[in-house]
């Protein structure tokens, strides 16, 4: 439902599916600061107070965002989890 080429939500598809736009999060770059640590986190995590938190991206999203996947390539994400 995200239009990678236009770098925005695919609003036309959302409308066809009857999905509300206001339920979707704001789209940000993975390097954007999306906030700062919660006041209780620095002590628990042994980090500096006020530390900025980057938005980040999952593997597939990062590949798409940085142009590592195109119409002529395929991206496969394989992972494992403990049973």
C-alpha cells in the first residue's frame, strides 16, 4: 500500500479498498529522528538522557528505500526464530 516510486502512501489503492488515510503513520526516512528516549529509559539501558531515536527500517523496507531492489531484481528476506 506504499508507492515506493512516489515515496508516499498509495492513496488511490487505499480509497479503492475503503481504508482510511488517517490510520496510517507519517512516512519518515529511516535516518530521521522520530523522538527521544523515554525519561525512564536512560537508567535502565545505561544510555544518555535525551538520546535521539532514529526511525529505522526493516530489511526489506531499507532495500526498497535505498534503491537496492528494482523491477529487474528480486529481494528475499530469510530469518529464523527460536522454537
